[in-house]
């Protein structure tokens, strides 16, 4: 058994990617066992997840809808997830745990909604301005957390959580006082001109949404991969994350890179926020922090804090979250089943370093046995 484990997960090349795939496989096996225990077909349940996400055709559709309609909705939900996962990944590279992505998303979405989102600006001006405001708002919150970290050594997890709830209550007070919709009990919807999703587009006899920010998410992932792996900035951020003492000895500024990493993380969170609150959703629900910011932690872990890996991990987690409603209705199981599978993925992904160390230990033992013989 140990030899099989070493063969599958050993070696340096693509080891972390193989461990992530191993985590996904284990989670699917656990899900399969659970479905069998409750008397449901695992194959049918997983098929329903794909159908609900628009990656597999359903038996029937409502008027003016098709698999393409569901797929475009899937891309709309996927877009902010990619940005949020990239935000967590950048912070990970600097050795920081950014649990404040939700708050940064909320700050960006709020700032963009109360300014451009409620204005009469034309679309060619409003849509780019929404992105700019989101980037600035998110970056400012991220920079604050980074500054608190290096200036007062305040743990970023603690400051992030506190800032999350502080922003939520402040924004909730404003929304309930000045922008609440009496029917939906959410903020007044942003204008179509400022929205980053084109809603209810009619073409080819279908009606679907178009996520304008999705290409930006892919481009951002490629840019961040280049920055983190091919530039001096990325090298210094990674060095700080691996060991502050060694980085300081090498002449790398710890405060600068901590603040820089959190500022970049905040900027990416800001884009996630406007893609979510001014795109996928057109309004903000007072008193609620977007759970996507927390799901992004699982995505970044599963993607090994690699920008390209974050794209594929985002696809998987979005399939589970987006397809869970359809699976629940078709299989007659609780919607939380998808959350359970996601949780199992997170548990195994979080154990990636332990698995790596364990496999390395077994490999060393095998080498010693061979040398003795």
C-alpha cells in the first residue's frame, strides 16, 4: 500500500497537483459512500451536479432556455470565484491567511453600487469605472490589514474578521437607511449600464446572461502567474512567505512585501466584489457577508496557491455550489450534501503538506532499505 502511495504521490514534479487530485478523488469516494448509505445513486447524483451547472444536458428545459443558458449562468458565478481565489492565493504566497476577502468584496461592491451603480452614467463609462472603484476599495482594505500586520504585529486573521463585521454593520446601516428596496429587502439594484453582467440577453431563440468580467478573470490569473513566478516582485513575496528571517538577511523588505501582497490581494478581492455585487447579483443584502470569500480559501488550498490551479479549483467548487440545488431537487436529498463534499475536499487539501511529508518519509525509508540490501 505504501509503495503504491509513493508511486502515485511521490517525486517533486507536479507532486502538489497530484495530491490535489488525490484529495478530490477521496472526497468523491466519501460522497459515493454517503449516497449509497442513504439509498441514492452516486452516478445519478454527480450527473445532476453537472446538469445543474450547465455542463451536462437536462432532460427538459423551460421556455427560451437550454444547456447553454445554464452554462452562461455557471460562468457568471465562476467569475467572482476565480478573482476571490486569486486574492487568497497571493496572500498565501506571502505567508498570510487572508480571511478578509468577503469584507473586501463587500467594500468594493458597496462603493461601486452607491456611486456609479446608482448614477445615470452611460455603459462605456460606467462599467470600467465600476472596476476601478472596486479595485481601489478592495486594495485599501487589504493595505490596511497588511499595515496592521507589520506595524503592530496584529494577526491578519483577527484583523480580517473584525474588519469584515465592522464593514458589514456600517454598510448595512447605510443601505437600510438610504438604499433599501421595500419589496426585496435588499439594496436597490444597480443600473444595467453599470452592471458587469448583461442580463436576459435574447439571441438564437434563447435568453441568457453574459458575464463581461469572465475574460478578465482568466487574464488576471495568467498575469498573476507571471508576476508570482517570473518577476522580482513575485520572488520577494514568496521569499517572505517561506521565511521572514532568511528574506530579511537577503535584503528583502518585510514590511513592503507584506503590505504589497495584501494590497494586491485586496485589489483582486475588489474585482471579485464588483463582479459579484454588480454582476452576478445586482444588489447587496444588508447584514450578510458573501460566503464566496470563505469558499475561496478552499479553492486556493485546492489549487496549491497557484493562479492557474485556482481556475480549475474554482470550476470544481462552483460546480458543487451551482449544481447542488438541481441535485437536491432531483435526488430528494439535502442541499448541504454538496457542502459536505466541498468540506471533505477542503480537509484533504489542507492536509496536502502532511501528505507530502509522509510520502517523503516513506520514500526515504524505501531508499535506506534498498541501500542495505
